[in-house]
């Protein structure tokens, strides 16, 4: 299209004496290719399958000749960024001293005091050779909690969502779709660097699911004694579903990459 200064308006097509403007008018205005309709359908399908608004990266090849067909390619589809990203989270020195879990490699941004259920991989029975079976057990716990509509904290060693079973628990999104937050712990038999750049982690944090990595720094910590002392709701060979009543508090300051879990105060217990 062309912007015409003397008229102070944009007219379709290329016109002398004006300034060219990219408006995609043949596509968006005259329907040379049904791009808006196709993207609307894809956004609807994405929301239906992922359970939230989505964003799409796409490319279109428009034909040079009228008899050729245009092509729409979907490059990536992922959850829309969570609204909690704008929340200011204050973490005090007292919070850090009381924390049962402290991470200086935390993804996400939240302050949540509504989680009471914890699903964790038993540290006393963890075996890197059994990670596939552990993923199946977690999927069964997840299905039960999803049915009960209970968000939960997931804790375990290595890289969650890894395609390599020796680097962590090879869960897919369907195995942990009810999770509220994830903690990645360490085990001397699992040699895996955090994979914070992968699509798995982008999708997790885009859904508002915080990810805390415990390890890599001496000031990170996980209080296993507190965790294993919690009442057990359900148990499988490698995984325990524990209850924390009243709920613990999850704080993640995404600006500093600092995250922690706070136990209920003595007055609440």
C-alpha cells in the first residue's frame, strides 16, 4: 500500500508520490490467502489442547504465480506467558534462613501459599537405571491428583523431561500436567547440567509453573529430613505423595532467579 501525505491516508497499491507501507492488504483485506481464518482456527485448537491461550510462530510462502498454491508452516506453538510475571516478589533474609528449599537458579515468578501436596522421588531408593519406571509411577500419581483437581509440588533428581533416561526422569507433559511447581535436586550418579534453554522449560514457565534447581551452588539446599517426615498420602516403589497441612509457601523472584519453599509457621501448625 502507499501512504499519501497530501491526503494523510493509506491507499491500497503502489502509487507515485507516496511512501510504501507493508499492509499485506491482498491477504488480510482481499482474501488472496485465508491467513486470518487459518490462524484463528489454530489458536482455538491450541487453546483447546494446551488448556490456555497460546502464541504461534508461523511462516507463509506466497506463490509467485497465481496458479501456484500458498503454504502455511507452523514453526512453533506454545503457551502464552503467565500474568504472574509482573508480580513483585519480596524474599527477606528471614525467609532465606527458614527455607526448607533454597535455589539461586529458579525460573518463573510467583508467591503461592496454596500448595499442600508434594510428590517426590524417594532419595533412599533412587536408581538411575529405573528412571523410566519412576516416570510411569509419577504419571499415575499425577492422574490421581488431576482427577482430584489438586496442584502439587514435584521433587526429584536430574533433568526433568530429559530424553536421555540417564540424565533425569524422562517424563512428558502428559505425565506431569497437574504439577504446580518443580524442584530439580542432585544425585552423585546423575551428571546433568540444567537445561533451562529447552522448549520443555519454556513451556513449563509459560504456564506459570516455577522450576527450582537445587545444586550447582553451595548455598542451594533441600531439607530432606523435613520432607520425609511429612505424612504419606500414597506410596509407590520409588515415589511418595506427601501432605503438608497447613500448606507451605512457594516464593520465586524471577528478576533475581531466587526461589524457596517456606514451611508453615509454628503458629499455623
